[in-house]
């Protein structure tokens, strides 16, 4: 009797090991169907996309539901494509209106993915994730929800931060010149030798630090200076025509060939019309004899 009892317990256990995963998978399919209904009603495209992909016709085949699930999945993917197109048009229109009301001159530069240029800023929409990536001169800044109010708020904040952090042009010229001289001394170079901009950047950041940091260099006294700010200040210097000062002229070297592929070592400078190119290096050349 005990042996029979033990065999039945073992059989029930083994059956449970088979049924358990099936029930778990079935519950997941139920959650996917519930999510599909919810996301479809609210037009949550990112959630709907994920929920549709969670639907498993092959698993539902054991219940005779494969064809029904395949048909539903096919119809949902078609509807998802239509919703994305509708959302793209609606979001593009709303964004354009937001740019205009906010005083921004924006232009569409790409349909796929939808991308807008606002001065040197670019907003690229990812409708699959419902995100908007904001960059400045091809330098990523942040990602926000693909909603006009979120995009406008982030764009306004980033623009204000960059502009209010701008270094006075004469001071910036002196900082990059001193950074250049420091780099030459470090590598036993001579005036006129080219130095990569990426190597100048940390030197420039140091030259721009306040006296209190140089006297007591602690992290609390350090003022950050980013790649984006460096690009902004370089652009201002070029546009102002202040490339010659104190007997030296700043000469920027363009990036060519393989060097443009290493985005971390090059800097994209562009004019107000959005035209530009990558730069790799800089040098200073004397403009006065014996300088």
C-alpha cells in the first residue's frame, strides 16, 4: 500500500513538472492578450509593439489556436504600422507648431527616422521606443519622451545651459593658446606642430578653472567643461573672426579618411545653416616676425 501511495505521489509530481511550465506560459499569453487590448485602446505604440511580439502562435498551437493567433498577430502588426505613420504625422505637426510658438526656426532633415534641425541642435524621433534624442553638433545630449512639451522643455534647457556657460571669446582664445603651449611642452613639440583637439580639451578645461580651484584643487571647486561646450565656444570664435590674437593665429585641421570614424577623437563644427565638417587637430602659427 505504501509503495502504491509512493508511486502515485511521484507520478503526480512528474505531471506537475510538465503542467507547471505550460500553465506559466499560458498565463504569459493571457497577460500578452490583456496588454494588447490595453495598449491598443490607449495607443501606447511602444507597449503594443512589445505585447504583440510576446504573443506565441506556436505555443498556442497545442490548444488549437495557432491560426487564430497568427491572424491576430498579422492584423495587429498592420495596425501598428498604420498607427506609427499616423503618430509620426501628428507628432511632426505638433512639434512644428511647438517650435514656431517657442520662437525656434526648425526644419525637417529626415523622414526616416523623423529628424528636425533647430540651429545646431538636432531632434531625432524613435517611434518604436517613443523617445526623442537631442544632440548638438552631433554630440548626444539627452533622451526624452517623444512628446512636444517634453522635447521643447529639454531643448530650451539645453540651449540655455550652453549659451549661459559660454566663455568670453578673448578669454577662450587665451585658454586654448595656453593649453596648446602646455601640450607642446608635455610632448616636446614646437610651435606650429598640430595637437589633437581631444588632447587640448582637458588642458583647456584646466586653463578655464577659477583661481580658487588652482589654489586648492578639490572636486567641489572644479567647474566642468564638456565637449559640447568646447564645440560651442570654438564655433563662436570662428564666427566672430577672432582667430588671431596676441601675435598668433589659430588654425584648425580637418579630419579626413579613417580619422572621421573615431567620433570620440573628432569634433563636428557647423555654421548657422547646418553645414559643417569634422575637425581633428589645431595649431597656432605666429603672425608677427620672431614670435
